[in-house]
């Protein structure tokens, strides 16, 4: 995948989706506070390539907590809770935060994590990324607040006991590909797309091994050839003295390292086997007597040392071990043998010993990371200090268990301004750009917006939103046409950045209340369906509007103001 | 269509999930239904990747039709001193 261009991945996806459509769907939900649709395509590609049938859907932008209430039936949830976008909401640079501001921020994110994990406790796999400071302040030489924040949050994550939690270390990906290849600040400015294609490919490589773990696609055994695979040289020709796997030799040490890794893997429960064209007695002597051998006979579970073809041998190995051919990895230096297996038993994953021998241990480890699950981590971190802190936060968490409780905890405040001439460009822009929460999808130029404001019978409400995380600015607009007894809602547009917080309900309460005071008897409104605005198809019905008629699949609604039952959204404070 | 435009056509087909034949010089945001902001991002990404250029941020919003893409892309190739 590393070598594919993004356009090739998109094309391949169209082909692969046909190949896997008979498989059971594997449902992945991505919750994120950054734009990550490119991740969706790359992940789909990678999983389809492995024969899975992924159905990846992306939650509402920056609605991680809200969406975590609705992940009941998915197989995996992936969370991108990015510091870049958390910190961006504050009007001050994080390095100038007071201790108090800092700890409020830290604890808010921590309790969000708690709440998210609590909501997702029944989902089979939840993937969280480590928090990374690099998008915010990459050149910090001294200890910076952002590093401190990332460090403390990561510490918190790693101490989480949730058994379904898998953590992907973003920082190790960043250090592999470099900061400048990781971020695309141009796209972040434009569309909150923070990460590059290079990053996503590398990230998906890590993520899919998590998926394999839960879908039976993991490998169980690694079968090594011997000559030029476990040691340098050909035993039959060079003899016991001629082969090299010495730590003291430049080339030999690479083979020694590979043996060290294989030995470690065998201790981790990975089956290590041999498949080599040699005299069995000769190989046995090497294992028993060669002073530089790391692997011993005890590490080898199965061995086929003979002159038969390797396809037959590997088939027998799978049969004797009673595992599928697709659970095998085969490593050999010869292109002939590798191609033979690729052709005859494509289910077997092969690795050809690289000619750049210094890269051999790395390639083996890369393969291990992706295809094996090593459970026996012996590192056990001291946890006592955190326990106290954790119980404190538990109280906090119990305070908001429902979505409503959560929403009331974030202190949403909206202010609604009428015919705000200073906002004409922004209002025009929001009508042009908004696709999801847009009931009629009418696009207006600045000029048209100005006309609405100057016309006595029209009115534009602009809605400014803020919460305890920061100020979102003008994020909704409603255009109405007024007459004596009736008001018509021409447009109701809200940025997807603030969806999922019931702000639209508070706005509706405000509008109806206002017009009731003005003795208006009814409000009419319309829903024009598009591909994008399905999420709001029931908005008017949900606010006591009655469907009057359907015209060319457009729904026209009417509300008798006297019949309106206000939405229960007291936790949203309205200023006007 | 020239070589560059054939490539644009191919990339647009990949991004909008349409047969290449459905993309023409007349294609634009107005006549391609699924040309939304996310697809737009994909399109910019694939073009930049293919031609090894980087559009200035203020041009990205202008790339709303085949003709405009072709025009701005050729200009950008020239600015960056690249040939395709």
C-alpha cells in the first residue's frame, strides 16, 4: 500500500468492494474532531485487500462524545480526539495558560475519555490514539505545556483498564515519517484535515493489525528456511565452519538478530518452524553444536528438512499443526521458492530476505507487528497514584451519564442577533457551504443576504455559539419571510461543527416564542431533500410541525404556534 | 484533450466514482452531483500527488470545474517549473 497513490487506492477500492461484498460486513465507526474521510478510504482499501468487507462510517464532525452514545451495533470504533482541534478553540495560546486553566482543560479531556469509554464499553474494539503535541508546537525546546498535556493524557490512557481498548501510538508514526510528512496545515486551515495521506497509510497499517486480531486474520506460525535465512551461507557447501551468524561479523549479526527475534517470538507463543532443502542430520548438528546459534531445538515446533518441494512441505506443516494455510508466514532468501509459494499457495504470507541485509530484522519486526498478537507483555506499570485521581473523576463522570447531562455540563450559550449587517459575508458563506444541516439548501450571495436584511418583510437571525471549550462564532442562520399572521422559514442552516448539541431545538424554541409574542398564528417551513441533508429530514416533524403536502418530494410543513411544545433544552442558555 | 487533461479526467473518475467517459471538459461542481467538499479535498489531493505540485491555499476553492482545474494546474506547473 505504501507505494500506491491515493487515486490508485480510490480506484482499487471500487474493484475490491465487489470482491468482498459477499462477506459479513465489518462495521467500523470513526469518531473524530478533525476531518478524516481520506482515512476512511485508505482503511477500507486495506481491509478489503485482506478479504474483509468493511463498512466504515464517520460520525459527525467534532461530536465524539455525543456520537459515542450511538455506537451500539458496530464491530469497532476508532477515535481521533486530536489536541490540535481542542487547543484551537481557546482564544489564548496554550503556553500562556494559568495552572488553573491548564488543569481544567486536562480534566475536561480526561472526563471526556472516561465518558466515551464508558459509553463504548460493549463495543468489541475501541481504538484510541495517543495524544500528540506536534501539530501545535513542534519546535519547543524546553518543557512546554502542550507536551505536558499530551504526556498526562497518554499516561491516563495507558492506565485505562477497559479490555476492549486498543491504543495506537501516533507519536511513533510521527517519528517514523517525520513531522513535515505527517501534517498538512494548509488543509487543516481549509477544512480541518490535519493529516497527510502518508500518515494515514502508516496509521492504517497499524490499525489493521488490530482488526486482524478480532477477525481471525492473525498469523500463528513463522516457517524459516535455513541457508541464507537463519544464517549466512549454504550449509551443504560451506560446512558448519563456513556458515555465519556471529554477533561479531557485520553480516552475521543480522542473522543473529533475526534468530533473537524468532526466539523471543517463540516465547510469546508464536509457532516457529523450519522448511529447508538440506540433509536433516546436518541441520540438527548446527542447532546442537554451533556456538553462535540463538535458536535451539526447543524453540522449533515443526521442521521439514528434506529435498521435497516447499509447497508440499508447507501444506504438510499446516496439516500437522492443524492450522489454516493463511495462518502461516514463510521466510526464504530464494526468489524461486518465494514465487513458487506465492503462486501455488497464495494464502501463505511470504517474506523474502531482503538483499539489503541490514534491513532484515526491521522487516521481520514490521511483519510481526502487523500480523501477530503478542500477549505476554511483562511490563506492569505502578498504578497506585492514579487510583486516587481516578476515583475523583469517577464522581465527575457519574454526574453526567446521559447525553443531556453531558450537554448541560459543557455550558452551551447561544446568542441570536437579528439582521446583523456586519455578518453578511459569513451568513452568505454558511448558506453556500453547509450541506448537512440545511433544510432547503438555498445558496445566497452576499448581495442577496443584504437584500433580505433591508427588506421589511424579511429577517435574518444569526446564531453565535459558545461553550466551555471555546467560542464557535456564527454557526447558524435562519432566514424568514414575515406577513401579518404567518411567518415562513425560508432557510434554516447550521454548521455541522455544532450539530449534536440540540442547539437547533433551542433556536426553534426561541423563534416560536418570539413570534407567539408578536401574535403570529402559524409558521410554515419546508424540507427539500438532497443527498447530504438526510440527518435533518425529521427536524420539523420533531418540532410539532404538520406535513401539509409533498411537492416533487419536497415536504411543506405548517405549525400552529399555539400547539407548539417547547423542546426540553433548558441547559442551553439563550442571549438575545 | 491534451495529456494533462486526460489525466485530470482519469483522476476525476476515480474521485467521483464514475466511468472516465462520464467526465468531460464541461464537468463542474454544478453538474456532478457528488462533488461535495470532501470529494473536493480528495480531488485536490490526487491532483497534487499525481503532478507533484502544491496549489496555493487561495486557489483550492477556485478549482470547481474541469476547465478551471486544467487552467490553474497548468499555471501551477509553470510556476513550479515542472513538466508533465
